[in-house]
C-alpha cells in the first residue's frame, strides 16, 4: 500500500505540474492575443534605402572614402537610450487592458495553484486510503 501511495503522489505531482504549465501557456497566449488585437493596423510604406556616399565599395570591395564613411556614420542620428520604455498601446481600451492583466495574473499563479490543488488531492486520496484500512 505504501508503494501505491508513493506512486500516486508522483502521478498527482506530475499531473499538477503539467496542468499548471498548460494553464500558464494558455493564459500567456490569451493575454498576448488581447494586446495584439488592440494594436492599430500598421501603415505599410515602401522601403527606402539611401547608402552613405562615402561608404560605397570599389571594385576591390573596399570603401572608396573611408574617412568620409566614418564621418557619415558618426553623424547618423542614433537613439542612445540604454533603457527601453514601452508606450501603452494607443488603441487599447480599459476593458482590453483589464482582460490582458487578468490573463497575465492567471499565468503568474497557474503553476503554484495547480501544485497546491495536486497536493490537496494527494492528501485527500492518501487520507481516505488510510481510513479504509
């Protein structure tokens, strides 16, 4: 009977962990779907490519004017911020925001919650098996 209880504990632990992972996966997926659905449709523009004049290659695959190329690269405006702060999605309503938050909260607590349920079920099964003996 002890071996059966041990096997049952591991089966319930594995089932609880599997259920928690699947619930976390589903919650994260639904939250991301909510956020993506709230984003405005992108405006498609034709790509433009304007290489720097000093960085063109010659027939030997070397820069034609390396000093000018370096100057043009330094003058190119770059966003030097080390930290990226995401702006809120402009088209997201408060209801969509709350729905996405709810899905992410489910994701955060899915595995501990499912393991707790598995532990309670395991305890009840072992307890009832002990009472029958």
